[in-house]
DNA sequence: CGGCCGCATGTAATCGATTGCATTTATCCG
DNA sequence: CGGATAAATGCAATCGATTACATGCGGCCG
C-alpha cells in the first residue's frame, strides 16, 4: 500500500522501548548518561520502528541547524568543484548538510539574514572576499556569535579564521623553477586586484625577482583578471613588446592557457620560444597542449580542513580566542610548458632572434 | 555591545503591530487573508524589529523543509558546476535552500532517510542514475510522497519526472554536420554504458550512419568512459587502426579533448588530418586548441527547468498524475576541430598521406 | 541504622510558527 | 431594521525533540 505512513517519532521509540522520550533523547545525544541496558533496548526500538530524528524539531529546540553555508562567487567556475567535493564529504561525515550559496550580490547582510537569523545554518565557509567582510562579521557576532572561516584568500584583518595557500611563497618558487632552467627575463600576468591572493602572488613574484637579482621590468607585468581571455589578451600584449621575456609566470592556469593559445596562434612555440608556468593546477592543466607546468593548490585539503575547522568551532571544540590560521603549501608540478632557456647553463647568452 | 541579541520572533512582531501572532503568520503566508491596513502595520513592524522567520519552526509545523536535495555523482566534475549555478538561482529565487549531496554510494535509501525522513528536504533532483531508482521511488512514495525529478538522463521507466536533452537526435545532427563537410568514414568514442544517455548517443550515431548510408564499422566504435584519459586512450586505439576514419564523434567534450591531444602528439593535425566533434560544450571546449566543435547541452536550462518543475510539484502546483517530461534540444556549435574533408565536394578523393 | 550522594530516569516546559475553530465586525438584502 | 453571510482576526493546540528540575533507588560511611 502506498498510503503515506507517518514517520515514527521519538514517542514511538519511547513506547516501544518502555522508557520516556527524555531517555531516548539522551541515548541519542549523550549516550553515557544512559545505562547500558536501556541504551540497548532503545537501539533495538529504533531499529524496530525505523526511527530517524526530525531535524526541524531538533533545530528548533537546540537553536542550531545542523547545516553550514558555503558561499562562493561563481559555482560555474570549475575551480570550486573539487573544493565543493571535499567540503561535502567532510560535512556529511560529521552529520551536517551544506547549503551552497552562489554569487551573492549587494549588501551581504540581507542574505546572511536569510540563512542565519532564521537559524537555517550554523556557520559560514566564505570563499568570496569581494564582500564586505567587516559588516558580515558584525552581523554574525550579533546573531549568536556564528563563526566564519575564510578560505583561499589572504586577510590582513586579525582575528579571522583563515585557511589558505602560501600564494606568495609559491609564486616565488615558480620564479625559481624558471631561474633554475636558466631564465633571467621573466614576466608576469596578474590577477584581479580586488582580491588579496592575486596580489600576494604578484608580491611573491616581485620579491623572488629581487631576491634572485633579476631585472624587474614593469612593462613585463601584464594585467589580467584570472579569466582565460584575459590571458589571451595578455598574449597579445606580450607579442607587441619590443623586447620580450623568455618566460612568463601567470597568476592562474586559465590565463596561462589563454596566453599560450594566443602566442601559438602567432606562430611562437611553447616552451621553445617562451616558457609559461601557471597556478592552481586545475583539471584542465594536464590536458592542454603543451601540458602546463603549474603550482598546485591543494584544493581538496583546503575544503576539508576549512570545513573541519568550521565545525569544530560550531561545536565549541575550539577556543574562539585563538583564530584558525592554516596556510597550505603549494606543490610545483612540472609538465611541458617550461623548458631550459636555449643555450643557457654555461653562459647567460644574449637572447637569440630566431 | 557584542552581547548576543536574541532574534526577534513572530511574537515580537505581533506585539509591535498590535495584532496576534496568527495574523502575522497569515500576513506572511497568505497575505490576501489579511486586510490591507493590518498588512501594512505588520510590514512596518517587521521592518522595525528586523524579524525573519525561523525556518526550523516553520518546517516543524508545516512538515516541510523549504529545502531540496541535489544529488550528483561527482561534484568534482565541472559539467555540474553551471548546472549547480542555475539550480541554486532558481531555488533561492523561490525561497528554497539547496543541499548538495555528492557521490552517494551503496543502498540509496539509507541516505535518503537522512535527508527526507528527518524532514530536512522536500524533494530530490537526481542527476545520478547509477542508483537503484526503483527502491528510491518506493522510499519517497512511502514518506509523504516526496517528488523526484531526474535530470539529464533518459529513463525507460514510465511515470517518472524527467528533464533532459535530446541526446540521440543531437548525436545524429553531429554526424550530419560531418557528412555535410564531406566525411563518409566516421568513428565514435562511446561513454560509460551504465548510464542511459551515453547509450542514446551511441544509438543516435548508429541510426544517423544508417540513415545516411554510411559504413558502420564496429572497429571504429571505440569504448570510453567520458573521462579525458579514456579519450586519450581512444586516440591511441585510433592510431593503431589500419584504416582510419576521417572524422570522429566523441560522446563528450572531455574525451574529444583527450583524443585530440593524443593524435596531435603523434603528429596528426586536427582538423586537417581528422575532424573531431564533441558533446556538451563544456567551458573548456572553446579554449582548447583547436577550439572544439560540439553539440551544446543547455545546461543552465536543464538546471533551472528541472528545479522549477520540482518546486512546482512540491508546492502542489502540478497534477501529480501527469509526470513532467521535458526534452531540450541541443545546439550545434561549430568551431575549428571539424573541417571539410580535403578534396571532397567534387569527388570523394582517397585520403592523402601528408 | 540513618543520612547523604550520585546515577538513571521521568515530568513537563519550551523552542517559534501554523492553522482549525471560534469570535468579532462589516456588509448586504429582503 | 433584522438577520444572514462574508471577511478579518484571535485563541490555543500542535509539530517533535531537548533539557532543567524532580524523583527514586542503591550503596556507602560513620
């Protein structure tokens, strides 16, 4: 029969087990406050009735939702997909649901209100730092001191929970990879300046160039916005340079791919004519041609670690006075878009015009 | 003061507006059952107190969560990201949250239980048909007749709500695009056979080949699993063929990209030596080299339409006796990975070795 | 043996919004 | 003008789980 069978409630379990609902509830939430024997009877009753607890009722009573919000700027960007993957895995293994919130616009507090004031969610995993973080923090503090963990971006502001990558340091290692191949004339394609982490990458580039005693030419620093076609346009800009670098560091993979595709169009070869290194190691990087050398961000770890940290805070398992601050190291992944400078190794030869 | 200020409740609004909570509730849910004047007073009171309703309480009382579940096989696959995007947009515009559920394994009912029996969610958007759909339907029927909408896959089973693309027909058009370019020897790289839609694509290929009187050679039908490296391996298989097709239809873009990258490695040029057409038009397709000709699935529409349909059912705005069945047409997107067969048009010339 | 302590469990109030039913008020018609 | 009808609103029970407080029970110590 397809009659709508009502879900069993805690009452049904209590009746079945011959105890009060209070005891059943305790057996579920604080098992050590219930005697061994009763606990077993209750477990049997739960199995017999097929009971699962009603989240809405628990949330209402506990004033806690069992859900976190993951706010991302653009779910359409594949960069987030593997992060989403790991966030979901971590959250669901701890019994939490994940509400994904995409492309928030305007005043973030009106949107926070929807989720948090109405107790739909207990914490925020924030990937989008174009938002006004100060007002968000104020809002969250005023509404039950709900925690925020910022992921994947740098934050000057103190006291914020942060999980990110070592963007500056990793970009330095990208430069040094090129230096190790004999390159001295190295350019850079920047990311959008409204985020901090692309600026960190640029800073890392500048510092590494200085550290290695290399020429830092401003006309070799080409602005981009992380999208593929800005890399493509950067390629056009590169082609018009009177004197060109022999290697480029791109602030992310998409731009590196766009860049390469533009210079290939113009008949240049990568890596023979120009070495290119990207950043992130997105899924695409290994399949473009040539396969891209890049600094890998540990995206799965970013998701898992930040989620774990957020839930620890939500559950009060962490001293709120000590904000989380975790910086993951990126890994250099060498593929085929970088190669030794032709004729290097013995003497830094003058650049050849083909 | 950073003291935790309690969220205003419907009581506060009622007091402020000088009415009962019942009236406030009605003003929110069924505004036409409340007089103009009172409604305005209540709206003012809501603004004054900063009230937002407590979802947990509403869910508990209404036995409805205000949330849907989106079940996908692999959030790490960028194919889903733009769908996710549109699902989120549609759901949130109607006041619903979206819980994303990734990579369900094993018996789906134990996982359904978590979400649905505990009234965490009101409906299911199902993208993953490797699951046992019959038992899922039974479960959902037994628990308050919760609706399922299957997205992006074919379903033989009748009575199921379905939103998908015209995979078979579109693959036929892909073949005819190649035929129009003069190709007669056409191969195919298949998708994983445990889903229905890749089989539909294969079937569409076979039918179109027959319809156009073209040779259908089984050794030109190369198995793949939709992942990029299976396309790469298909490229290797292609290279070992004694006699090769002049064009390939790949069951999705990833495999087309993998395929092209493999044959390019072997020194073949695309499209001069072999034309390749993909399926889906993922974000990557336009940026690889050569930019990929492909059949575009309207992914944003898939997400938006299926979500709208699901919510219509949830809200009882649709006759449950008439299941949804929407098939979206794919669009041919011509880029540079397909080209006229050299020497075609006048006479089907024998293939040239470079 | 009496009193005290602590463990296990029960009682009942509570979280905040919804809604069936009752009540009041306004409207209309003969 | 009386009474019937409809519209607006209020009253209070309810959804299901949690938890402060109360109770009962056994054991231990002086």
